[in-house]
C-alpha cells in the first residue's frame, strides 16, 4: 500500500457542495495544503490515503469553498454608524445626487487621512464577520487607509484584493471637467504602493488598482494606467455605466463613450472588471465580450440604491453574450450578506 499523502488539513464526514456533482452535492473528503484545496477525494478509503496535520469530522454538515465578495468598500465602516431607516425618497447614491455630487463625495471619502492602525482595528471585526458568514475573500472596490486593510486581512486570515483608487478630475455643477490632481503624481503614488506590496512575501493580500469612474479620469490618467498595469501585471476595476444619466454625463464631459476611451488605452481585457455596468448599449456588450472583460453584479446593494446591472435587462444580455459575471455586495460592511444571499438575489433577477 502506498504511503499516505501529507496535507495540512483533511475534512471528512461531510457533504461537499460541488457543481460537478449531479445535484451539486458529493460525498468526499477535502484535503488542504498551504491554504489551497489540493483534492476532493471521493474514495471510501480517503482517510487512509492522506496524512493530515489536522483532521475535522464535519459530522454530516455541508462543506463548501469560501465565497468571494466581488465588490465591497471596507473603509466605509469608518463612517459614523446610523440605524437603518427605510428610504423615504432618493438619496445621494440612489437617484438624488448628480454625478458631480457623487464625485465630490467619493473624492473626500477616498482621501481621508486615517492612520493604518485605526483602519486595521475597525476592519478586522468586519472581515471576521464575513468569514463567519462563509466569505473568505473580498475585492475592495475603493477605500481609504489601504495599509490598514491589508494589515487586518493578514491578522484575520481573509484574502483581500485591495489597492489605490485613482482619479484626477471631477465634474463641476455645469458638467465641466475640473482637474483636482496631477495624473503623473497619482500614478507615481499608486506604483509605489503596488511595488511595496509586490515585494512583500505572497500571502493573503493581492495588490490591485481600482478606478473611481472613467468620468473622473483624464485621458492622460487612463493612458498612464495602461502602462502601470503592463509594468506591474495587476488587475484593475472601474466603476462604470451605473445609470443612463451617469453615462450621458461622462460622454458630455469627455466627448466620447467610456467604452471607447478604455478600449483606446488597451484597458479592457481579462484582468479588467467593470463594476455595476448596468446601463450599457448592445455595442458596449459586444466590446466587453470580445475583450473578455469581466462585469461585477451587485444585486442586493444595487437594489438598495435603485440602480445596477438589473437595469435594462443587462444581466440577461451579458449572459447571452457570454460575458463573465462576478457577484458582489457593494454593501457598507455593517450590512453583511452571505454568499448564499447574493446567489439567491442574482437568481431572482
């Protein structure tokens, strides 16, 4: 008989949720090494085939890989806590705020000068709550205090993709473009942070780039982003195409469509995710599909805000075109759904 294969963890006695099974469930042991599932072993003698450092008897419980929340803003927890109240009308992010208003609010939020230790202390329990609900990895779509977020991820053990959120222009009340930062300086600071993270031993933190919105990016910034991504190999996400009004505001400010500006700079592709992207034309979808760009869908968060990928039948149109979709919450972290909640909401749509 061959020697048992060493592993860090072996989970037995559970029902594994696996889409390869006829009904999504299989009886199997799960072997884990270095935090990675190395085998889902259905053999009856699985316990004798592995030599684990630790063994868990699931005692009939379901066993599943952790969920990934594809869109969260972890530093939103730094805001003052308010009890939930049912909306009585449009809000800043739910129809009442202009693109200019939203840009100014995000500019202030992302540039909060908050110490890393305070962010770590605030975000760590949020990550612990996510893990307790079955979410073991998140993509932060734009936050302040990103060093503190990275420290919290390493302390709690939840995988976090996080990085600088960049923009260099805003819109005035009349829709005019207003420069608020130098594109070169923004890119230089982002590259410095990414380089520091990439020089840190690989682990729970994946350095990425996030972009507030193409509306809030000059052509120089978009072109520079393409070069930065080529040099570092990181993934990038853009909040984009949220509503028909925001699309019109972008086009009026920059003189052409956002999808064309991104394509011209070579920013679309498998390592690019468009977040929200609910107000899209057929031509937009064709370009997204052709470049294998990913789209983030946030059915619960967008339902609260009153916009998103459910608008204009975007989800069905994306699926028909073969576009990859990733689910996220886009929640303030004090309102944490489980992955099952996100899947259920997406299926309802």
